[in-house]
């Protein structure tokens, strides 16, 4: 199983874009059981496509795996690839869902982005797979 993971334990550089990022997976160790995995980071950043100013937020990913699970170092690299991405918060969270569902085809997945206040308004975006 570990031989399939190229980023784990390596000194690979962070990807420069979302398209360049590789999301690695490994076999679900309990494929006959439904269980939730929750991953959380408070270090998310991207750039506003209008002002080019940084947006900061936290991302929570919850999913019930099917055959594969997300490898966390590659996920960290993937999320870091958003740092220079010009996107609205709503776009970013939807892209994450699309990319992560494609990578691991979970039974269920919920991604929630909670973004820092701008002009006194705080944005929270939540997307689900399959769609409600």
C-alpha cells in the first residue's frame, strides 16, 4: 500500500497550481463498514479574482470512503495549491468537492469552507456529494 504513495515521506515541492496538484489515495482499511473521516485545516488561502487580495479561511472535509481514502500529505499539498488561485470562495469549495470526489469516489462527502470576514460579512460555503 505505501509503495503507491509518492508524496508521503518525500520532500516534494508544493504544486504551483490546482491543476498541477496530485491527490493520492490508499485502500480503505475497512471497506465493509461505513464510517466518517473528518479532515480540517485553518490555513486555507486563495486570492479574490477582482481585487487580487488574499482570502483566508478554514476548510472541513467529511466523507464516508468507498474503496479508497484520501492521503493527508497530498491533500495538504492540494489545498496549498490554492494560494495563488484567483477564485471566489464559492468557486473554491465547489472545485474542491469536484476534485476530491474524482480522486476517491466516496459514498458521501461534505466540504465546508468558513472564510474570514470582509467588510463585516463572513462567508460560509457547504457543498455535498451526492447532491441533496
